[in-house]
């Protein structure tokens, strides 16, 4: 079997091994198997034939208390929400800026690691959000990462419009989570404490249909929807037919006997993946894993065993990312 070049477009890194242990408290994971600090990630890439990794910058799990409180603002009387939201954003924004600065520094020092800065409505008004993109682009950011569910922010909120316009102007892709949050249940090879929730209300901030106005308003913006095989995959296919600037990553994989889906509800089955890839256009699909929280190897093996041509595999595993991310 041919050894294909690999670019993984969806990863997460940590500043220290201690932060990684707290960020990804996966039962039974040995220190030897922790690869999420930058130098260890490079070692992992060398061992596994990965040319480059795009890493998504988010607030570490152990510092997300303000985000959990923000998610509960709907429970307050309407008159109390703006002030409480302002207070919480005042705690969230400095953390985001700190992580963005760190990530851009990593990208400059280790060019095979491509930083996607974290952006949300917590950074201030529309002008301040766009200014963060401008600043970090000058520091080497290769894209923008959004997580609407985690930050309780709809992607079509007009406060984000100048940010999208700036990304379109600079040619920076925007990669966004596009699945339920919190997950109804998050499982891979075992019950996973990173997001295990049952019977909690879901605002569905990141449902694919919520990106339609963005795609319509910014036709030259490259929008990457993460988790193609997750819930609402059919909505992703419908949007792809309308908007050629929409592309996808495969992170979290597809439902199969040896691959329990991260989001079981309406998850795309492996046996249907090739049909959906070709319906969308294979040139619009990029390999991603969500490393280190979700193991890349089973997902890579899943792509390799799909009944795709070698040329299609080369496109998905690296060539599309080189073109779309301008590597």
C-alpha cells in the first residue's frame, strides 16, 4: 500500500505537559503517549509521516469556568443578562488573547505547526474582533478557529461580520466546529470524560444551517466546517451544493463497527462516506483528526480503507490542504 503524504488540518496543542494532562484527562493515557506540546507534536509527526498540522487555539479546559457560566445566561432574567455577559467576556477575552499570542509564537518557531487563532464575540465589539484578526495575521496566524457551541455565540451574529470581511480580505480560512454542543454523548473507544453529557438542553449554535448567511454574504471567504460525519451531515451537503467556498474536514471520523461515532445522532456511516465525498467534491475534503483528544490512527486507517482512488486519497490526505491552506 502506498505511503501517502499527510497533513492533519484539525488538532489542539497545549503549552505544557501538565496543561495537557488537565486539558485531556483521558483514562489510562501514559506520559509516554502524550504528544500535545509543540515539541512532542513534531516528534509525533516525524514518527507518523505527517508533514504539517494545523492547530486550533482554544481556552484550556481547566480555565473554561466563565464559558460554562456564559452558557447559563439564558436562565437569568433578560434584564440581568447584558451586564453578566459583559463581566464574563471580561474574563474570557484576556485568556483568548493570551492563547492566540502563544499559538502565533509557536507557528513562527515551528513552521510545520499552523496556528488558527481563537475568535468569539467575547473579544469586544465588531471592530475589536476584526482587529484581533489583523494583529494575529501580522504575527503569523494561518487561519481562524471558531467554536460557536463552546462560546455560546451564533456564527451569523452581525458582530462577527467585520471579522469575516477581514479574513476574506487577508485570505485567511475560518475553521468552525459544526456539531452539537454539549455532545449528547462523546465516545470513541470508551466513554470519554472530555464531553460526556446526558439529557442537557442544546442551543445548537453550530448547526450548519446557521452558517448560510455568512456563506452568502462572503462568497470569497474560505469556510471550513469541521466534523463532516457528525450530526446534520445532510445539512452540510445541502450547503455545499449552494456555496463553493465551503469545504470540510473529516475530524472525528465516520460511524463503523470499529469506530463508535463521537456524536451518534444522525452520524454519517463509513459505508456512505465515499458517496458523500464525491457528491460534495473530493477536492473540498481535508483530513483532520481532532488530535490528541481523539486518536488520529484509526481515522487515518478509515480513510485508507475507503474505496477511493489513490488520487482521491492523495487529495484528501494532503493535496487539498496544501491548496486551501496555502502551505
